[in-house]
C-alpha cells in the first residue's frame, strides 16, 4: 500500500480550504472494505476552524454499537452526540461524517445525500454546511470522495488541491 500523505488539502466551495491530517487519512483508509466480507464502517469528522480554513484533525468510529453490514452503516446516534460534546471541549468542531463503500472509486448513494442533508439542516450549528467523506478500496486520492453539503440542500464534490 502507498504511504499515507502527511496532509491532503481539498478545495471546498466559496474559498473553503480543507486540510485533512495524516492521522485522519490513515484512520479512514484503514477502514476500507478491501475484503469480500468487510462490513461498512463510519464515524464523524472534527476540525479546528480558522475563518475559511478547516483542519480536519480527528475521525471517530466505527463503534461496537453501530449497525454494520456489507452494504449499509447506521451509527449509534447517542454515542455520536457524546463525541460531539467531548471533542468540542477540546476545541474541535463536528464538521461532517465519513463511511466506507465496497467500491474502488466511491460515490454517494441517494441515501448518503439524503442523510447528510438531513444532518446539516437539523443540527444546531453556525457552519455553512458539513462534509461527507466516502472511503473506497483504492488508496487516496482516487479512493476517497469528499463533498461539501450546504444548509440549503446543495452539495459539491471537493477536488484535491494539486498546487500551482
């Protein structure tokens, strides 16, 4: 397997810059469904926020209390709420969710889009939207989908920043 980058930078809408730290990338990629019996996994993403720069420094999950099967994942919502409160005390903001798909190059399902849209619209927060990361079987960046979902219900895939 290729080495995990120290940080991956993605470009969100309206000048949003998303830095995903090495530990987060390793956690996400370490849960990829590379075996035929692997079950979907998922969790939450947490970041420090400075203006239009989000530094995604923590990924939680999967938890023993989540529902996991080959083609679906349902998180333990009570455990998620506890994570949000605890990590906020450490200065990290909940900024979205991640989960795996048994695909080489992942893309969101209609259910994925509906779920993150409901989350961003029903949560109490002051952010312009939330992230969704989907981990496929290929190494990042090809095997990692990152999208930003705004409070109005729209979304955009976030491309990897390639430098200038």
